């Protein structure tokens, strides 16, 4: 139970904490919520009732089992409260509907003729209208979360630079809001994927975490330090894709040479096993199963370059876990190389290398977290606004 502050502050804090528990952990009995929050039964009754009135949760009664006493009601999030998610990539734009609790309800992948921002916004808006075309309306949409493969200024959702998309100083949230009528928030795609894995996936419960993801638009990542997302002074921290792994190597979109995303790119790995970007989810199994000497040599070479970035992250951040996603996870699964063998011995003693748990849905779940973080911080306040 939150202590101190005014009655109104306590009420809002308890609403926030209960909704957060239901979002992260799934349904709870009212009795469990009372214990976890540390409140009285009467206080919890009021919190659950208000969340029901706000349309965010529902309470059901379990079947009677013949035991003594009246069973406690089970509280769960309303499955029809959703966030829209948009993730533009170099070859397609992904649009989804994600419910509280991280449940992906719908996902559409729309190939794009070009990455011009007008084209992307238009296709995304049309797809959103199609997803929400139920008559009568089924879903209660609280906003749009945008996962952008580039540097995003969190304060106003301006994409400062997304080199793979050819975007610079794009007011993306304003454009999406104008096209859809929905409030929008934007952040770096890799950071959002990490937030999803940290809250609901492979990094759940890990206080010190490094995350690296590879995809069609390059390599990104992020870090959680002491339970807090490392953002940097303006929100641009976590550019692990621009760790130099081959000094003087392949030119990178950032203007440098030898960056991880230039040296270990998805397109080369997919082409080596005859896959297109739409089949990237099968990359790991194809690389692992291939007996082609050229593929085996490619896996060994790219794994060694990945190991440089992983080792640097290990030595700098001393994390409990390093989570790999996308084509980086596929590469690691196909390789026998120990990515941290040359790291500082004391730092690698307890670290664990993990593959992301949320698969292709992590970017949608992460983008939705932009909307949910606003809701979870102040459920009554956001809905009032």
C-alpha cells in the first residue's frame, strides 16, 4: 500500500498499482491483490469497483467448491481495451492491436513501395481504420504506440534520424494523430522491444539487463540498470548497433565503418539460406541445419563479430542477463561460439545469454507499452484527459 500523501494521491496510486499487477501478471483474486498491495479489504473493494467503472477491469466469481467461506472474486483486465501499434521498417509497415496484459489481438504486415513518411502514415492509417471497422465498435482504443528504427525525441515524438528509412526531423506522432484522430507516442523500436522483454518476456524480473535486436532496419538495443531503463540525456541511449566490431570495416549508414549492424546484417544471413525478409522467423533453423561450407563459415565469421559487441556490453554493464533477438538470436542459436568467453572473468561468472521470449510480437507489445505506461501511471487521469 502506498503511504503518505493526500487521500487523492493514495487513491490514484492504488489504482495504478492494481492495474499494473493485472497487466504484468494476469488475473488475480481480490484477496491476492489485497495482500500484494498491502491494503485493507474495504480499500481494495473500492479500488476494484473504480477500475470496473472506468471500464479497465472485470471481476468474476469462481465456482463454489463446497469449501468454507465465500470465495474471493477474480479480477482481470478488460480484453477490449487496446492500443494500436505501428512499426515502420524498410520493407513493410507492421500495424497491430494489443490488449492490456500484452495480448496481441491483430497483426498486419503491409509491404511498402517506398519509405516516404507520407506513404507510411497513409498506409498505417488505412490499416488502422480497417482493424477498427467493427459495427458497433468493439474495441476501446487508448492511443497509438510507434516503434521507430531510429532516434526519437521522447518529449514530442519527433524522429530525429532514421537513416534506413531516409527520415530526418519528422514529427511522426503529430502526423499519426492528424491521420487517425488518436493520441500517439513514439520511441526507438529496439528500446521498446527491450521494454516488452523486460516487463513480460525473457528479462522479466531482471534488474540489470542488456538487450540486442537485429532486423531489416539494422541492429539496436538497450539496457536496464538497477531496474531502470537507461535512456541517456535525450532518450538516445542503447545504440549497440553502432559498436565498432571491425575497425575500418564495412561502411555504415551512420557514417562510420565497421559497426555491428553493418558487419552482421540480416539481409546477408537470409540470402545465404535462400530466405526473404518475410520469412526471417525461420532464419535460426535454416542456419543451424545448413551443411553448406559457405554458410558454416559465414555463421562463424558473423558470430565472432557479434561476440565483440556482446563482450563489450558485458564488460561495461555487468548485467545479470544479455537477451538477443531477431537475426542476432538466430545467429547465436546456429553457432557454437561462446559469445562471452573473452569477457572479464568476474563479469561473466553469473551472466546468462538468453533468446528473446516474445518472438515476432515483441515490437508490437513494446510499442503498446508506450500507451500502457501512460495508463498505468494514472488510470483515472489518462481517461479523464
